[in-house]
């Protein structure tokens, strides 16, 4: 839940804090599902060598519980990928050691790009510097014990033109993990191309010949950015250098293993200057909504364009999306992400506020897009972190990962934000007729007094504003007024916190109360 929202309703006072359910019934307020809070501290992978630039690319599973973080500069440009997993109470931890692909030639810059399947068990990582810039991609899979291993040899597309194709500059993966796209924007003297691979069992094979952007103008850099829809039948390809840095995007569709272009290239009709449209891309799960980032629009303020598909026809939806509250030239659209339903978009601006970086959220109602809250910036950054060099949004739209590759002198880090639980104030009235918490402020323990409208197993948790649990307990609460439930508080934490009450059987969030934990 949103601490700011909670604070307005429940100002902490000395003594007991009380919730009057009758008031809630006459003042119904619904908390938006897209209220994002930072979840824990920034994530930094263990075992980095040198200034790794962790967070230069990130990817997240459909439910937001598995996170892949790329670091192209690790170990002198060898590159690596870290995987983090989230437990049931929102705590993130590194899973295994960093992943480094075998069979590399030279320093491939592995982790320049990363993609995850919906279940988080298949990971594709690009290494565009492999073999003197020809590039490649590596596939890793996770077994039931949580152990990662490389699947097969590195993927290298056939039919490349020139010495350096930069394969792996961008990668994309279908939700089932059976279709992978690999972009090579340097192919054929930077005209660019894309290779698609399909998996059968554990074997990967190229599908057809490389894909080219029709009617590209000049050295378009086709393949600089990629996005696949959930079933891997629609592919969106960015070429940000098309037409002297104006940029464009192309759509391809698949029937069986055959890919064909769908319509002409997509170019936003209200761009200014040289926006580099197609620098980053996102597709909805059904492939009918596309977001195209143009970070250089309006002299590096940046913007993004939304397109929708009806049949086989793509049209721009509304005006370009721009940032509110940006400080300086934010380069909005350097990274873009989209929830599976296509109604929630995230756009990063890593140059905002002198390189601190931030991310903006937008929601769609009908065909109208609107900003959603203020920009998000992770806490604990060291220096100009450039938060937003990597960006990912879970398919369910509840978890957002924000990479900042310049944090701590290019060591890099990743921040995770998660939505507050979806709840309404009326929900408390379904369970409770009264509730009190005290003392508030508290030192050694909290007493929770509940008067229940119906019997339920109350799962109580005291959490920090970042969602880190301090204490949890489950108590059976029969109907009527109850003796106080006593929660012992841990030593070492002082400051604001939130007491959350949920129905342990259903997970329904019943009630939340802001409290203050004082020193002992």
C-alpha cells in the first residue's frame, strides 16, 4: 500500500491508534493497484569483477518473482548475468553464481541484453562483442532445484554481412521460451538485421533467413531493439538510426516457422528533431499494442509512441507520451516496458536530474493514456546511477525492475518496485467492527485489539516502508471483541512501519495501520 496514502488517514499519535469501521463505510476509498513501492534495498550481484555495470539490462518473469540482471562490462568486458528470486514475503536474494557463457571468442560483453520466459526458467543473454563484433546469444535454463546451466552452444545467425553484425545487441523471448529473436544492428554496414530461432526439446534452430526492415533509409540499425508477443507470433523490431536518426519500427508476424513483414514501418507523426524512434520497444501479450521509445525527441527530452493493431493495420494511439516532472533532458523512452494486457506502460529516463535517472508510469483507459503518479527513483543510489538503463515490467503489471548501470562508479545496481496490495477500505468492514493498535509509538511490542465481525485466521505483519518484514504472526480470531494480540518487535529498527492484517486463508488484505517504532 502507499505509505503517503496511509499516512493521510492514520496520523500516528501517542497511545492507541484506532480504526472506526463505520467511518470507512461512508468514506469508501479504493487504492489503485498501480501504487508502486520500492521493495527492499538495491540489488547488487555477488562476484562481480571490476566496474561490471550491473543493471544495463534487466528482465523479469511474468509473476515478477525471477529477475535477470545483465552486466556487459564485468571482468573486463567478458560480461555476466545475475539471477535474483523473490520469496513469499517480498525478500530478494541471488540465485546461484553469476552466469557466464561458454564458447565465447574474446570478450563478448555478455548481458548487453537479457530476456526471460514467463515462468523464469529460460534466459537468453546477448553478447554483441563476441568474435570481433560478430556477436552471439546464449541460452540458460533453470531446473527444478533452482540450478542454472547453459543450453547448447551459443546462437549465431547465418547469412550475416560484414565482419561485425553485433548479434545480441538486443534479444527477445516468447512467454513459453520456445522462440528467441536476436538483433544485429551492425549487420551489412549498420543497416542491421534480426535472426529468429525456435527451440524443439533442447535444440535451437534458426527460423528462415535474417529479417530486414523494408524501406529502411540509410544505416538504420535494424535490430537495435526487439519485442515478442507472448506466443512468439508477432515481432517488433527497432531501427533508431533510420532516416538520419529519425528512427522507425517494423512489425513481422509468423506462421509456422515463416516470418513476413506486416505493414510499413512505424514512425510517430508528432516527433521533433531526431528522436531515434525504435531505441527500445515493448509489446502486449496479444501483440496488439506496441510502445516505441524515442529518447532523443525534443532535444533529448524524449518520448514514446503507442500503436495499436486492428486486423493487420497499425495506427498510432493518441499523442506521444512525455514526462511530467522531469529535471533536464531525461531521455524518456530510452527503455520502455508494457504489462501483458497493454494497459500499463513504464518509460525510463536515465538522464533525468543530471543522470540520477527515473521511471514514469502511464495507464490506459479505453484509448486514452494518462500519467500514473509521480516518477519513481530508487533509494540508496551512489552518484549519478542512471536509473533506467535497464527496465522491465512483469506481465501481471505488479513488479517493476529498474537498472542503473552507472551506480557506484559503474558497479551498477538494480531496484525493484512492487505494487501495494489491491484493497478497499470497505474490505475492513467485511471482517472487523473495530481495531486498535498500541502503543504508538511502540518500543518492545505492539498490542493489536480486534473486534471481529466474522471468525478468520488473521495474518499480522509489521513491515518497513520498503516492504521488508520485521515480524509476522498468525492468530485465530473468533467473532466479537478479542484480548489483545501481542507482537514482539525486533531490536535494531526505529522509524515508521506498517501493521498489515490479512485473511491467512484467502490472502485478502483486511486492514493496514501506520505505526512508529521508537528506540529502546
